[in-house]
C-alpha cells in the first residue's frame, strides 16, 4: 500500500479554514455583489467527478456558479491530457480568455487537471499565457482553497505541478448538475503503464478509497434521488489491491447491491486482464447491475497488444467475452479501440476488424493513435502516415455501423414477434 495516501483530518480542516479566508477576501473585493465562478471540464468521467468537487469547493468559498465565462470573476478550466486534440483545444480556449481578462483585470484565471500536472505544459502556460493566475495539477485538487487564498492575497501567479504518487481526500463538497445520473469515484491512479497512456504520469499510482466511505456516499446519493450510479476508476477491476482492506471489486459490488432503493449501477473502466470469473458471477447475480460492460480491447493483434503492454492476448480476451455472454446473454458490450499504433501494419489492423466482427459490440469508442509525451509509445518509430491511418479508421467505423444496423434489424424483428 502507498504510504500516507489519505489526506489527514487536520489537513482537511486547514483547507476549510482557507475556504473561510477566501470567503472573507471576496467580501472585501466584491462588497456589492456575490462573485461568479465559471468552470469547464474536458475529458473523461473521472475529470467530470473532479469538476463537481471543484465546483463544490468554489461554492463553499462564496462563489455563485455561472454557465458563462464572459462576466465571471473566476474562470477555471479542468483539463485532459489523453490526446493531442484535447490539449490543443484547451490552449485555444485559454487564448480566448485574454479578452475577458482585459475587460475585467480582477478576473482570476485558473488551469488545473491532467494537462497542468505535466511540467512541460505548466511551463508553457507560465511562459505563453501571462494572464493565467493559477495553475495546479491533479494532486493539488483538494488544496484549491489554499491556492486560491494565496493567489488573492499575493496578487502573484502560482504554479503547482508537484509530482506525487497521489492522495485520497475525503469529505470534499460536491456540486452536481445532475443528481439522477451520478459518478462515484472508488479509486484513483493506475499501475498498468500501458505504453500509450499518460494516466499513470498525471494521476499517480493506483489507490483505493475505503469501502465504508464509498458505500456511505452511495447511500447518500441514492437518498438524493440517483437512478444510475457509475463507479469510476482507471481500472475498477483492481479496486482494493494493496489497500488496508480485504475488500475487492466483487465484494464492493455486493455491498452496493445490498443497498435499498430503486437504482442501477454501472462502472468505468474495466481492464480485461483483471476481469475475473468471480467478478462476472457477481455481476450476473446482481439485482441492480444495469447489464452494460465496457471492456476496452484496444487492438486485435497479439503483437500490438504486447507492444501496448496490455497484459492479455486476443484469445484470452475472446474467451472472456464468451464467458460474459454465457453468464449474461442480455449484456450490452462496449469497447475502446486505438487505430494506427506505432509499427502496426494493415494486416494487424485487419485482425482488429475480425475481432470486432466476432464480438459485435453495441458501440465503440474509437481513436487514431495520439502520441503522448513521457509514454513509451511516444519514442516508438511510426512509419504509417496519418492519412493512411484515417482510411483504416473509416473502415472500422463502417464495419461498426453495419453491425449496429444488423443488430437493430434483429431487435425490431424480435419485438414484432416474427
């Protein structure tokens, strides 16, 4: 287990004190109105969950939350580093904030999240966007009251991209836009180190919340009207590994399933190498499970899967899919696929097509390979031009469209009783 992964009660009380300090500072700065805060989150469900806690902390500090950046007194972007396109969008939107800052010099502009955790990105923001006041990474999220307090007091820029294996901060306030469909983080970070993925570099090592904290929060969420709870983790299947508790993911699901209420649960993301028979049996026997399994395959070629450091073979993945379908014939299957990984040949891409044809997913999240600085894949030779990869990508989309049409036709026929 990682040392000292839980933020202490004393440290959390200090953040509450900083929160009250910010509230007092805002009363002085804005004596005739309540200041407004605009936040925007890019990327995955985990980022969305972080964004809800950021909004909760800002509300506790005295800000009104607004959906418009134009008249905001604080603008915060919670960023994503998974793909180059996402980073470019963020940089473009940061540039657009310059005019708002000119109109309102007292506006605080903050950039946080996965992009900000990368030192080279933090340095670029510091150099190229001098009007950004606060930059902090994923490991400092719970310290937002402290960082904002120092920003307001000193009037100087603060850059905090401190490297860390990561922590868990319980008890942060949450401001959700939707109380019916709710994200519930159960763990953070990742130990898999897939060769293409930047997550372990920006989110830290794998660490699990205590099961009693998760179940308590789930009970509160259900009492608040939730109808769908999505459990979040970079690899939820490995929940509990290396922790102080003997509770694994299957055990946690049983605890969640025993809660009273009219709700369903789902989870993201599930790693094939850790998807056990025990877990599948638990899901098959669950009364609240929504019968959807997202099981990212990424590629259908064994050579490429090994180069990706995925930890399973094509045959092992297909065997797992067969087991899932046998235990839960009504399951909805979705996946992630990367097209054009470095050194991938067209023949190997065709192995992905044949796997998709065999599994027949209900939907897929498909991406052309995006090199991420700091990952092993970033250094790999990549001879296939982007234009060729886009042709492969189009071929994959056409196949999935064909499969979906065929499945819809079967469904219609079944409903008509033919």
